[in-house]
C-alpha cells in the first residue's frame, strides 16, 4: 500500500480546482443558490411541523 503511494508523483494527484471565469459559475452565484436551497428546506420543514401540530391540536 505504501509503495503504491510512493510511486504516484505529485503531478498525478488532483490539484485544487481554481475558479475559471469563462467556465465556472461565480462563487457569489453559488452562495446565493445555497442560501435559496437552505431557506426552501427550512420553509418546507417548518410547514410540515405546523401541519403536524395543527392536526395534533384538532384531532
């Protein structure tokens, strides 16, 4: 196992991907999309809890 890792040169290992303006989505757009997904998930979760509580109170 250790011998296989020694044979791999540094260039064969995947380098950290840098932001490419023409190819990649801008980091600000990704952050905005992440916020949108988190807020949508929170809204769905809270509405589910509200429905469960409402049914418990009425039923």
